[in-house]
């Protein structure tokens, strides 16, 4: 029989159950793409509950104000 040198782990806590769509989001930019039709960046927005994904295609020089407006339209 082996000796246990690990510290006993606490009880596991269940993850919080998400209830509403589009409450918890993940966002990521894909950059340094080839320039196609004047666009070279993709903004990926994903809902954690439903795994619905939206792709927004701004240019690299898009202002934050315009990007916020695009995000709000999703």
C-alpha cells in the first residue's frame, strides 16, 4: 500500500448553472489575416450557455465607438 502524501481535497462545488442566453460571453479577436475586401480582423463573440457564435468583421483601424455599436447589434 502506498503512503499518501497529498493533502486531502475539499468537497467539490458544482458550477453555477447559467439561466439566460447572452448573459455570459466570451470574445476574441483573430488578427493578422490576409487583407480581403479591406478587412483583416475577425471579432468572435460566443454565448457560453448556447454556444451560439457571431463573427463580426471590422477593419483593424475600426474605432472602439464603432466596434461597441457593432457589438450591441449582435
